[in-house]
């Protein structure tokens, strides 16, 4: 069973959820605003995904913009960035799909079709 981490009000998350349902893929739903990923979870997912850490930030989010993170992230260590991400689910790019040996960040239908 995969874990589907989303923000229910996000339109991209709604599309992703519909895609999972239409493709009859079972998942455990987790609201990122109510149950923010921990530092340990984010660290493990980051390592497993092989993606740059910047991909985990919701760069179009209001919180990201209000904190002016675009200019600050480059000066931060990976540990500092992971700790920051773990403080608020609204900083994390979504949806996230966590499988046994993979992590999908954001909704790209072709990528999801390949992995799921």
C-alpha cells in the first residue's frame, strides 16, 4: 500500500487523487497540513528519491514566498532545509506518493503511470 500525502484543497492534489481512484490504486491518505512530515521522514524520502532537495519545496506556495526562501535556500545546509520543511506542511511540494522503494514528488501523470 502506498501513502498519498496531499493538501485536500489543492487542485493538483485533487487531480492526483482522482487519477489514483480512476486507476484503482489503493492508498493511505494523509493530510499534509494536519500531519506534517517529520524531519526523519523527509530525510529518508529525500535519500530514497535521488531528487535534488529543492524539488521538495512548494516554490509556488504563499509561505515559501513570504519567507523569501528563493534567495535563502542556497545558503542553507541540507540539514537546515530538511528541518525547515518539517516545520510546516505548506512548505512541502505536494502531492507526495511514498512507496516501499520510491517517492514521487508532485503530480506528473506519465511518471505516476510508470511507477504505479
